[in-house]
């Protein structure tokens, strides 16, 4: 339970340097959102933490027990929902019980024997979330897990993640390009610019959070400006 | 390049079976009407055959009547001749298929999974598969004599390639993203193969199984036409020598039923291994 310490991380693809001395710490139980434009390397950093990608320089310390929720559910079509949740674990009675409990937590109680192909996009993503939580990870990696969901499902899913993270208290890295989402969920927001963390902001709002809370708009505008986006429509 | 230009049911990737096939609306609605319409042409053909034989327009020596085919069939069954030969043929296909099929499955999995295996095996197998296996039969007979061996080898060779090709591409085309998820959740090596790769590849492997079983039947027919002391092919050759067209027709029908059974068997396996296949959402 030592959290994440990444110092001076370098990652190159060919002659493009994606991460150029990138440093980020996540304390145990802390929720950090990493914002960045597409192609900025935020997913690359998450993949390095997940052990799916090597880095070309710097040091990365991450807890051993880490799990990922990807943008797509990535379920095995030939396995029932419970076996997907148990992927990589022995199907002991104890694990099965834990899987059922995890499914209940994501509001899929009783769906243990369903096939992934019969689920909606939101349901499948909830199975993926249960699969990530059932292992009681020290580090939960969320790679734009809401990006492919419709707007209504996304709001429900964000609330669900907030609740479950609050309960389980893993360290969390959420990679996203959605500024609102980052502010709503994270303790701290980091913006990835030119291969390094350009700006880091502690989110000052008490939980539970709502979009309309005083200061939300200002923080949102500030972060968008850091991302190079001016959000005024119809001014001309 | 809008998605709207693709008609529904159009599937680009050969590894995926189309889930929605758009059917034209039936000319006659209702279940009974549908069945009646679908069976009408075969029934008409049978009727024509019976009428032609009965009225003497079809010469019995050239093409036997339905009833003489039926009596011959009953005779062949009662005397045990049919089962004697059929069981030998089934045994040959079973042995040849088990050898060739499992080799195809094994090599296909290996070449699909491991880069070294792919480099070592695939070019050679792709090259060999262009040789029509029937063309090799005479050579095999010269090498291995006229006993059981060349027959089994012909059938095994025929069964190997469809399973190899389909397994190879099914294993290779397993969604890399799902594989990655398996790795994140601690699966490595054989466990990853068993828990993710093979389950995901089953639909493709079953396509190979179906083709492989059908081709085994073709190989059986060819293998048995030369110097078989027993088997359906032997029955055919001797019937041909004695001009027993009724026996020939009986055997042709048996081959047809055989082919049909293969389809039913694979469908049964599909139902057991892929129970989710028919449950999919249309989205």
C-alpha cells in the first residue's frame, strides 16, 4: 500500500517522445484524474502503470495489486458474467461469493449466469467494473471508462464509481478528456501537456459533488484553458 | 466513408459470422403454408420419378424406381451387408479425421499463437494446401500399398487443412484488447490460451470442423474406390461392375444422409459450446 511514484518517466514511439520526464505521485486512497488532449500520452502513462507498456526512462513504482477498467468492457464473449468477473482467479466458493457481491455492488445482482452478448453497453461496463473491484486493488486504473457510454448512462456510472471508490478506497488514476468528470470525481486533477504534468489542481469541493456548486465553472474554465480550449459558443 | 453506406448484414471480416441476414418477405405467410411451399418442389420431383418409373418412361436399368431402391435398401440392411461396409467406412473416417483434425487443430493453435510457430509452419502449410489432396492419392497408394494405411492418410490429409487454416486465423484474430484484459488480470501463457484465446476462437474453429468433416467424406469416397476389400466405396465399385444401379442409388443416398448428419453434429456442438450465439442483441 505504497501508492504510485512516477519520476521522470520517458516514453518514445519511434522518434516521437510522448512522455518526456513525466512525474506523478498518487497517495494510497487518493483519486487523481489525468486530463489531456487526445494523443497527449495520458493513456500511455496508464498502460505503463498497468504493466502493459514499457517505459524508456525514469522510475515507476506502483502497488502490485492493480486492476484496469478500459474504455471498452473487454469481456470474454464465451464466458458467463460471473466467470468474466472471476477471470484469472480460481472459481472457489469464496471467490464466487465475492463475484456475486461485486455484481450486486454494480447493480447486477442475479446476472451471474447471463452472457455478455445479452448485456447493454452500460451493463457490460459495469461487469468490467465489478471485475476490477472484486480483487480489492490497491490501485484502480480507469482508462476513459465512461467515454463510450451514452450521456445518461455516463452520469449514473460516474456516481456508481464515486460511491464504490469511496467505499473501497483504492488509489485511483482516472484518465479522461472530460473536464467535468475529472472535477466531479477526483481529489486532484493533473493536466498533461507536452509530455509532462503542466498543472496540478486540488479539487476544493466537498463530497457529494454537484456540477452547479460555486466555483465549479471557474475551475472548469481554468482547466479547459490549460487544455487550449476556449468554451464560448456563438460569440461571433 | 459513412457507416450508413454499409447495408445491414454486410460483414467485412471473414472471421465473423453475420448475425443479421435480411430475408425477403415470404410469398405465402403462415407456418403451414411456408412448409408446404418449401417442400413442394422436392415432392414434385419424387412424384415425377415415381411416375416416370411406373409408366416405363425411365428405364429401370438406367435409373431404378423409388420402390426398387427402397427394397434394395431393406435387403442390404437385413442381410447386414450395409452395416458391414458402412461401419468400416465410418471407422476409416473416424480414425483419419481424429489424426488429421487434431494435427490441424494443434498446428493451427501453435502457428496462431507463437510467432516462431507461424514463421516455421505457416508458409509450408499454405504451400501444401494448394495441392489438391486427391492428386496425391495415387502416389500414396504407390508408397503405402493398397491396405488401410493410404486410405487413412488420404482422409487425415484432407481433414488437416480446413482445421489448420480456420484455427490459425481464429486464434490470430482473437481481439487483442480482450487478450490484454486477460493479461491485466493475471493470465499468462497456457492459462491465457485456455481461458481467453480458445474460448474466443471457438466460432472460427467450428467453421473449420464443419468443412473438415465434409472434406473427410469426399476423401473417403476417393480412398475407397481403389482396392478396398470393404466399405461403402467397395460396395459401390462392385455394384458398378454388376450394373446394380439400385445399390448405387442407395449408397448415394447414404452419402447424402452422412453429409447431413455431419451438419447436424456440428450444429449440436455449436449449441453446447456457444450457447450465447443465438442470444445476441441486434445492436
